[in-house]
């Protein structure tokens, strides 16, 4: 009876207040640390932070840009969160998302170019989700049949996807009408999601938010969510209760892949339209970080996704307004991340 | 004549409010084999880890060569000549034996002088006939050879005078065990002191010069070779006889330590609900822990399962419940072959279990008692896709078994409960559904007297209602009091079943030790 109890994220419902404290500390501590960095760069932190805030809320266009970035980040976040709830780790949201993006482009260019948007866009998005699911199925197979560590296989599969995209855009799907640049052809006009006036944002941000809310609801309130949390909380307890642990885990993982893939499809049909070597890079990782920082709470991940997306978007405008390189915002993101992980660790060791 | 190397005075180790070791005193001389015997959980491993400096000593004093150890840790222990051969081998499978040995030597930063080391390893291997090819990769070696590497690692330290073995034979095959015991005597004759932790008594009897018996964290008895000792004496001390059992455990004092009256209909054995034919079950290492054994249990019967712990109790219950595969043989319930049924299917057939460790097998961190009742046990109503928690709460609170067993308030977080309360929760949950077959592993463990009798009454009631109960306990007294039939796990087999008129403590003790049917 002296067994030490470790509380796993899967079972406990994060208490909102604790998570909020974490998020606040995760904002203010890094702001302090980043100020030191800014001072070493001979920048006035106040100017920089004011520029950031101005960017966050400065213009309709900027808000739209944040929404555009946030859509795939939210979905990739769920791709990390859902498997985590059943005790699996999916670091492959990045690759699954890009798989969706690539597939949406291929399907858009080669199959749907003659179709009206109402038909073509759903086909593209469905194909993207299917691609994400299949890309997740490979590490899942390695896990279930070959007992390979899924954290490693999913992470590595991202790099395979990077190379696969490079191969595709340099070869098979290179736009023959282009100037021999390593880019695919663009999807037809009618396959592009219509943007809100004055922005590049579109209705898909609401779809992504809907997916997050549904995820939150399923885990917090439904019988299915209860069973899944049981599996994540104590696998043996779920086995002793007769739950099909393996089956549930497989489905959770595949659905996660599909959601990430969908995110990639949305990126393709709303802003990118064509595939280049680095298209949609880092969105999956941002989503992974956002749920990590949110401590496994889908609702909190909306705020963390917003924050990370805003920093990512505003990095560019920082460069314009203050002369800092845009990579400075990556440093700020890293500081936030390390702070959050530091806080989390400190608490567990108590 | 040996010299005293180590002396322990009143050693004590506490984990939270649990006392794992208390008042332990002994001496260790060179050229002797000391056995430390006790059941699982008696505190053997804790004591070893204290002697090796892994655990801080919470009370008492430890002397090495007459010098009191104040700042004690494993590197001091090694320096003073104490070597520990770990039970869970700490080897890198992708490295060769030689590379693993090099890893463990204390020459940090030194060049890996392969030739020199190989020479030394070969010399040692030959001296003690440890058959290890230094250039073989560890993943290719069997468990016995891996153990030899562990031993070599310890011997490479030239200071080593005391060798500590923690359950060394648990991973070995019978042939390897014989060779290992012989090896121990070779070490002894070479002037090493050996400290052997084990719960396998016949091994002790073969080699030990001194046997310390540990029970509930205390040294309860010491046997010396000169005075002679028998397996039975050791077992009696290990499991404790009636006089020594503490008062709170004397639940129902029985004048004679024999079985109860046989009140069952004479033909009950002919109508079993569950039959196991020629079953073989493998342990976590893939070795058969129960081999080619038979037993059956009938409705309205309590089938007691006796045996020294570690003889397949856990593996048997997990197999019956569908958590562990049946390696060979056939399991039938109501005439249907259920050998390959999933846990879900077995639950649907009315099989329920109380696991030997509800914290490990049932507890979900963060969940309340109510939520644990929803995982299994109760059938809840649903509101659309949601669970109707209010209705479930009413059901649980009105449930007789829950009240009778004093299950704590349903809104409490289960992980915050004491071990006894978690046991209550798990037990109540398993019996609520009026199972057809109930597998109860150590149901009274960690409970107070009142609850223990409630547990016993519940088992009796289930039996009256026609449940077949498989009842596993380490307390012979309790087993004898409750069992209508008794089987014994021993020597990788199942002995029995015996009727109450056929058994007494002496005879069952014998079977537990040697598996002889008399």
C-alpha cells in the first residue's frame, strides 16, 4: 500500500484555477526573461512589447492572420491531446498535418480541378484527413505489432514527411507551367475557401474551435470520454473492467491523425494553394506545444494556441517595427515553453 | 574461523507511516552463507537496500570492520567490500559482456583496456566456473549467463568480501539453480560472506549456515546450521504460528488447526461450474509457473487456494480473468470452452475478481469512489451520450453491500483513501453484481477485524446464493476456516483438491513445501 501515486494527465480533469495560474506564470516569467534578452540586443523591452500588443489587436488583417495560423494549430493540438488522454504520445502531428496538406494539393490539382467548390473542397479536406490518418497508422502499427516506442516513431516520421514533400515538389508534382521552381501547381480558384473581407481568414477557424469544444465535451462529460480517461489513467484498471484498451487506443490515435490531416487540408485550401518544400512547417509542433502548455485541457489550449499563433504571426511585424529579426519571436516562444515545463516539473517533484 | 565484517544494531526503516524494518540486529562473518527468508512484503529487499546504502537508515547503527557508518551510500559500501547482485539485471543488451563489466568498474575516464580486462574477467570466470564469453553480446545470453555477468561485475571490485543476492534464483531454471547453489558454496569456501534473500526454503536448507527469518519487518527468529533446522520449522516461522500472530489478527480462534465441517452435498464435486484441464500458465519471464495442472470449482463452494506467495497465485487469477493468456490446456465454464475469452466476455459470463493489488489493478488517479463504481460493478443509466451520475450515486448509496463493507463516501478521491479503504471499495464493487464465479485474492488484507468478518460473511452469503468462490489467502487460519475445498500451489503445480476432513496445518504445510501428496 506504500506504492507512490503518480497523477497522470489522462485521468485528472485539470482544475481550471491551477491551469490558469500556470498560464499566467507562463506569460509573465518569460516576459521578464525575454526583456533581459532584448536589453542585450539594445532594444527597449517596452517598445517591443507595445509593438507586439499592437500587432495582436492592431488591425483587422492581423487578427485575421492570427486566425489563419491558429486554425491548424488548434487541430494539431487535438492530434496531440487525444492520444495523450489514452496514454499514447503523438509527436507526429507535424507530419500528419503536412501529409494532409500535400494530399489536398494533389487531389485538388489532379482530381478536383474541374469540380465546383461545394463538391471539390469537401473531397480535398476528406482526402487530407484520410492522409493524416494513414500517416498516423504507420507508427501505430509499429507500436501495436512491433512494440516500438510511439514517441520516437511519430517524431521521426515527421522528417520522413519533410523529405517526401521535398521529393514530390522537386519531381512528380512540380508545376510544369512554372519556371522550374520546386513548387506544385496551384489549386483552382473555386477550390479555395472564401476569405472574410479584408483578411485571409475564413470560416474554418470556427470549425477548428468546434472540434476543440467537441473534444472537451466528449472527454469531460460523455461515457466514451470517461472510458477513454480511465484507459489513460490506469491501463490495468481499464483492462480489469473489460474495456478494449487496444481498440480504443488505436481509434484515438487514428482520429488524431485524421484531425491533423484535416488541419493540413485547410491550410492548403485557405492560404497556401500550392505545395513548396517548407509549406505548413512547424504548425504541428506549435499545436503540440499549445496543448502541452495547456496541461491537457482542450479549452485552455484555445488560449495557448492563440498566444503561440499570435507570437508566430507577429514575429514578422516585429522585424518591421523594431528591427529585431523575426526569429526573436521564436526565442520568446521557447522561453515560454521552457518556463511552462519548468513550472510543471517543479510541481510534480514536491 | 570467520571475522565479523558487518554488524547491524536495531536497524529501522520507515516509509511514511509504514515501518518496513524495525529492530534488526545481526552480524556477518566471512566464510558463511546467511539466508534471509520471509514472505513477500516481509521487508527483505528493504533491509538489503539499507545494507547496501541505497536506502537511508532511519534508526539503529551499522558497523563495518567495527567502524560505525555515518555517511553511508552505495559507493562507500562498495569501497568497504559489499557487492550487490541485483535481481533485475542492470545490463545493456546491445553491449558485450566485457563492455558491460567495464561500465560498472570505477575507472571513470580511463581508457578501455580491453585486453587487460578480458584477461582479468577470464581468470575470474575460470576460478569460479562462471561460463561467460566476454565478447558475446548480452542480448544473446540467457538469464543464467546474465546473472554470471552481474556476479563478475561485483567480483571485479577487489575489495569485495560480502556478496548480496536478491532473489537470485527467481529467474533461473531448475538446473541453473543447482549450479548456482554450488557456486555459492564455492564463494563461501573462498572466504566470502554471502547474504542470500529468498523465499524458497529448500534452497536455504541446502546451503545456508545461518538463517534469519523476517516477518512484518522484524527479525523473528534465527536458525544456525550447528543446531540444525528443517524446512517445516522455517516455514512455520515465516508465516507465523498461532501464538505469535498478533492479537488483532486472531479473528476467529480455533481450537484445532484443521479444516471446518464439510456441509456440502456429497455430489457437489461432480457438477463443477469451472473446470481447468491440463493448464499451463507462464510468468512474466515466459517460464511455466503452473504446469499441466487441473482443478475445478462448483457453485455454492468456497475453493481455498493455499501456497507460499510467488507460486503462481497472481498468474492463476490473471489467467482465469482473461488478463494473462492460457499457455496450454483448456478452461471450461458451464461446459463452454472459455480458454480464449476476453475479459469482457468473462465479465458477461459472471466472472468477477478482487485483484491481489487493487491499487495497481483498479485505482485510477483523480477519480472519485463513484467514478470507480462506474468503471465496473454498477450498471448506470445514460442521458444521451452521458452517464447519469446522480442516478448512479443513489444506486451506490442505497446498496447494501456498500453500507455493510463501510465503503467511504462516494465523492472522495479514491487515491486519497487508505489501502484498507481502497480494498473495501474494490471488494464491494466486485461482489455487487452477484457473480457466478468470484475470484478473491487476499480479500482481508489490510482490513480491520470488523471489516474482515464482513468480508467473510459476504463470501459465505455469495456461496449460499450459489456463487463459486475461489479464495486465495496467505493466512492458513483464514483459509481453513473458510474453505470447503482446498488446493495448494507448489512446485509449479496444483495439488488437491482436499476436503476439510482430509487436511490439517501440518499436512498442508508439507504440500506447500514439497508438493507431496499424502
